[in-house]
C-alpha cells in the first residue's frame, strides 16, 4: 500500500482549481467578483480566444499594497473574513481566499495593482506555483489581473475545453449576470479586440433594458415586497408574455446569482394558475436576506445557497409574486370576462337561439404519423383491427369514438356508458411512454427534416449544441450552428416529427444548458421527455377523424399509466348509464 504523504502545494492548488475553475468563464466570474468586492466603479474585461488565451480584468478599486501582492495569490489568504462569525455572515462575493491561487495554478497569471496612496503600481507574476518578486509597474489606481493560456500545464483538462465561440458564450453569460446585479458599476467587455458590451453606470431598470432589451421591461411587472427581514424586488414577466424556453431567468440572493430549488419551486407555484405548463416566465429578481440566515458556502462555485429557514423564504417569495401577478390581472389582452363577473342581463326583444354544437369528424390529418408511422399498410391494418367485431359483442375498455366536443374532448361509448377523453393529455402520455421506452433501449430514431428549421439562438444555445452533440444525438436530434447566433434543426425524434422543431429544440437545449447533460439523462430524464412529449401531443381545437380518435383510444388501452397525463391530471372519465339515467330522471 502506498504511504500517506502530504501533497505539494502546486498539486493542491490544481485540485482546488478543478472545483473552482473548470473553464474560462469560471475564472472570469471569480475575477469580476474580486473587483466588485474591492469597491470598483469601473471594470474592463478583455478576452482572447474565448478566454482560453487571455482573460484580463481591470478595475479602479482600492488596489493591493506591494507587501500583500504575494499573499493575494496564495491559498486561503483573504481580507474578507477572519473569524467563524465572519464566515456565518458573509457579505462579500468572495471569501475563501483560494480563487487567485487556483487560477494561477493552471495558467500564467500576472497581478498588477496600485493603491490610491501609492506613488506607482507593483506587479507579480505566477507560473507553475512560483511567485516572482514584486516589480514596479505602470498602472492607475486599482488592479489588473491577467491570465494567459488557461490549463497550459494540465493538458488532460485543456482537452475538455470547447471551441472559442462556445467558451466565449459562457463568459458572456457570466458577464451579463454580474452586470445585472450591479447597475451602479460601469462595465466594458472586449473579445479578440472587438467591443461586445459598453455599459455605463445606470439605474436598475436601465441596466435590465440594456441586458435583456426594452421588450422585456414593457411586458413585465414590478415586484417589491419587504417583510420579516426579507426583501424582494425586480421584474417578472406577465403571464401573457411568457416564453417557450427558460432563457432570461435571473435570480440573485444578496447580489449573488444563484440556482436554488426552493426559489425555483416558489416561482413555479406563483405562476401555476396563470401559466401553461409548457411556457416559462422571464424574470430578474433580487432577494435580500440577513447574511446570517443564508449559507453560501455549500458549493465550490457559490452558485447554490442554503437558507436557514427555507420554508419562510419559500412562502415569502411565493406570496410576493402571487400578489404581483394578481395585481396585473387587468393587464391581459383577452376579451373574455373576468372570473366571477356576472353574465349580462338579457336584452329586451332578444330571441335565444341554440347554435350547432361542434360535434363532428374531420378531414384526414397527421395523427397517424405520430402514433403508427407513415406506412399505408400499417394504417390499413389498424383500420381493419378497430373495425373488426369483438367476441360476443364486447366493446374495448374505452369503447368506440362518437364525436369530438369543442376540439378538446373525445366522446366515446363503451359497455358501461359514456367515456370522455382529454385528447391532448392522453396523447401526451402515449408519446411520453414511447420516448421513455425508446431511450431505455437506446433506440430513439431520428426523422431527418426535408427543410431544416433555422431559428435565432442565444450564444449559450449555440455553445450547448457544440458541447453536447452526443447527448442530442442520443435524444434523436440533429442540430447544427449556422452562425454565431442561429441554429438549424435538421432532424428530430420520429415520435415528435409533427412538433414545432424550433420550439422543441429550444426547450431541450435550455434543459441541458441549465442542468447539464448527465443530470438531464439521469435525474431529470422524465422531466425532459415530458417536455418533449408535450410539444407533439394533439392540441386543443385540432379536429380528428373518427378513425384517428379510435386509434388514440386503442393506444391508451395498451399504454402504461394512461389514466393520468405526465402532470398527474386524469386523461379520461367514465359516466355510467345509471348516472345518465339519474341526471335525466329516467325510471322515476
């Protein structure tokens, strides 16, 4: 057995870098947070090759004295906390004192700084764990940190970096998050010597407009609540202005961008009665809470937090958003009467007439393609099957279709009476179960599109396509970048061939982007497949033929858990002949 030994400092730093610095965007995040903690009001960022060749962050903050430069790039050396009590009441963005050491362990780092009192600046360089002696340098008051050739000394990690465009997309997203949380600070970003962002110090609304566009603010409502030592403010989208993807979702806790299950659940609950399940709200929300009531030291990247009283935070956020959304009810654009309003009284001379109920059959459509494929022989065989008489005159469990009601429900007759089927919910469950079985068997087949669907995409979406091509293939997609801001869907899963390919691709990409490919295929597998199934399920007001309705019923009868949709709602309801007799007082 190998003897236990103390690891060398360089190796310790490189291990720490694996937790803190997995790509240029992570290094940029740490450097930006350091600048903000130093009180900077102007921050400039220069990147080259997506940050793999160069990340330089310059600020006009307090600066670092000459005698502290070497400490600044050493592990566990920080000016931000000194005691356990400080750790339990963290107010700064950084606090562990290992970011610069970790970055320096996997790059060539130069630190130049000048305090406001100093006559000139001083600079140190770090390479392979060796810190140089401070040297005089030309620099205004403030600090510049430059990293070159990220992972030059760890080739195994460098090979996991993606293209320059992908890495820049991640850096750009980090920049946007930091810029949103501090509108009082001016920010600049250059990539390969080309200006990408030029943001002056401004108020919060102006900064949100600059980052997300004025359309977002125009279709959002203000949230501003304060109770019990917790405050929330910001903007959240109107229910009528939600999106088909999870982009533009930013939640900050004490100025720190976080992804938190408690907050995400509170948001979903607030929107659940006003938002269709395949739509997503956009929001920029800021939660302020006593630092002693939230632990930010639970994840290396500090992107996750733990609240001391998560239930109180959940209820506060939920009620604050619910009240804001309730107050915005009058902003909807529909012409329908508000819930609870009385019907208008009958006009004098008004003659009531009964309109024809839309119980009908339809023109042939494409539901067969989703359920059974395109082969005419398969369609003909199935038609013969449902038309064939059953033994002893028995009906199938769900019977045979009679008609459609309001383009939403299928009315069918079985041996017990009337069956009412929610066709969208039922079809969604069928497709969902098929996708689950196919993914389990590694056989989600792809349907090439005759004409690729091209759509405008976020830079991170383009990056996700390149980074997770194998995952997309395993899900039955072929997606390729056609420009830095557009994607082309060239193939989709056969079971989803009738879906909106662009909207479907966006949802899948955002799921992968938010949770990572491994979590999507393991922990969130069913959520992803449910989202995919919803895209292709027959929609309301889709008129089906009787043959198609019967096809749907037969599929339900052989599909597991077909009594509920993917979201737990019932897909069908039986009304017995006895119940109908009671309704019409037959036999009395």
